[in-house]
C-alpha cells in the first residue's frame, strides 16, 4: 500500500542527531502514538511522525510499509491488560462496580496504555480502519476473554454495557476534555460511576423472554 499523497517523502534527511537502526523503529512507534493520539489518524502525517522521531521518513516505509500499517502497529495493547481486567472482576461482587470503574480509568491514565488507547478511540469515529480495530478488540478481548470472569447470566451483554458506558466517560474526559468532567477528582468520578457499573454487572437485566 502506498503512502498518502500528502506524505510524499522528502529527499533530504531531517537535521539533528541520527538514531541508530536499533532505536529508530521504537522511536517511530513512540512518535506515531503521540501524533495519532494528539491529532487522530487523518491529521497526523508521515512527515510529522518522522520529524517527531528525528528520522528520515523513508525509514517509516522501510519498517512499516505504509501509514495504515504503522497505525496498526501503534495499537499494540500490553498483553497483561486482559489478565488485569479478569483479576478485577474476580474480586468481591459487592464492590465490582467500583473496581471496574477505577481500573478502566487507569487504562486511560497509565502512560504505558494511554497513548495507544487514546489514538484508537480518537480516530475510530472518523476512520474505518480504526473502527474495525476497535470492534475487533472489543469482541475478541473484552467479550470472549473478560466477560466469562463475571460468572453471571448474560456476561457478554453486561461487559459491553459497562465498557461502553465508561468509554463515553473516558472520551469526554481524556479526549474531548469536557468540563467539569475533565477536571473532576478521580476518586469522586469513581464514586459517581460505581453504582451504575455495579448495576450493569450484577443487577437483574430486563428480558422479553
């Protein structure tokens, strides 16, 4: 797949210290995560990413092939994320709403997970590729792996209700910076969210049958 027209590769290397090959790939990934998280997929260009990483844009093609492939590479979620979520759900059912809300917000605050998570959610509403990756993550990781840990009826429905409710909160707080939500004390926000998440995860759900 070729790079978008607005990302034509320049013939001159950027100035500044040139990174060795061993560090160039990671530097590109780090810069891409920051650019995608801050600007979204469409606005973040290969030129911007290369400049932030202090590498020749040609290295992006060398390591990743295309902007699409680079974007996909930045969305690596740490492998212990699902295990952490499962451990949260395995505790006392009476306080599961509070634990779930706190752990979910923590994903958006932890420097290790925040950049890829914010990048995918910022762009999912405008880019089909990001939307597909988000849907795949929710279906394959949240529903199939995390939901069974609930040990209740309709676990997949409960997990997706809780996750999407918190997703809306997270986008408003961390991406759109909507006030007063954006500056609300974290523990106060957890206390507000906990009863609703508790209901989703443990209370009887209406059914037509």
